[in-house]
């Protein structure tokens, strides 16, 4: 639960269509029942959506301040790994482990998982749109519920963006650094040493989950992602770009997640 004390809304600068904007404009009409879903289909790919995820987390706590002070709840965020695990994203507080869902490559199962968890804000990787047939009524159920959808790149930058989110505080890079270099320690991390409530880093099941997901990617893949993130940093801060899309387009791009380009095109 370190994000309760780590992240604040004023740590982020937002632009929409080239003009200064607010988190509320990026995530309009956020309410206490919103749930954020992040679809992942390459090694530590969710790192490319770090700031979008983090403003969703701040919105989760800010819309109901008692979540920061009285309750012991993790943010309602869910990661959907397509086809296999792509490395633990639990350091962002996708916790307990049920918040990281590993599905098959079957696009129907992916949408089922998203619907089962009542996702209202959805981020999908920038993949080619693909027409597919889902199970009856599943698309309608998703479109009825999803209030915002975004396309992101695992690199952190998409082509033709209309949403820009920048960190203005170096603590906004704590979570991606923790995902890149998991802490396999039973000691309390310095960043949460003053937390008044139990934190996941002291939970043996959290350490077990990190170790279980360690072999999802190779040392070379991890090094590549770390190098790519470092190349975005200026004075320790990162700017990421996104495209806002309609729910239907998000589901069409979701249908290509996890597939190679030739397979997606053929499908």
C-alpha cells in the first residue's frame, strides 16, 4: 500500500491536445467505483503506461479520502497478461496477486476477464485493430461500462498522441524502478518505513509472487526495458504519451494483443 503515501496528484503534469489540462480531464467523471485495467503483452510492457496508471491510482484515493487515512485497501487496478506472464507489475500495487490476471491468447477469454472484474477505464497496447467475434453480449457489456479507453506503448511513447502525462517529482519513477529491479527482501523498504499500516513488501506471499514471475523474462529483456526507460528520463523524470480512443476501438486493438503482426493481420 505504499502508493497511499508515495503518490499525489500534483506530482503529474497533463496536456490534452497540446494544452495544459488536469487529471480530472484525462479521467473525466472518475467515481469511487471506477476500476482501471491495463493490458500487457510484452516484457514489463506495463511500464510504458506508468503515469496513466499512477494518475488512476491517485484518483482512486482522492475521490474517497478515507481510503488514504482510515481504510486498508489497495487501489482497484488490474493487469491482464496476454498469453503468459510478462514480469511482475505488483510493485505498482497490483496486489494481492489476483490483481495480475494471466489469460490465454484467446481474445474471448481476455474480454471475459476484463468484464468479470468490472473494468471501467481500460488501457491497451498500441496494436493493429482486428475484427473478431466475441461471445454473445460481452462486447455490449464492456461498452456499456467502460468510461475511458487509452492506447499506450510499452516504450512510453505512441505515435500521434493527444494525451501527455509528465512526472514532475522523481518519486513518480519509484514504481517502474521497483518493477525493473524487484526487491527480494524481508526488510521494510525505506520509502514505506513510516507507514502506519501493514505493507505488502513484508508479506511472504508477495516475495513468493515476485520470485515466481522472475522467470517470465530473460535478463536481456529486463536490461532492454531498463535501458529504454532510462532513455526517456531527463533529470530523473519521464514524459509519456497516449491516445484516447473509443471503447470499440480499444476492443479491436485488444484483439491483436499478444499476437505477432502477421497473425494479427491474417486474423
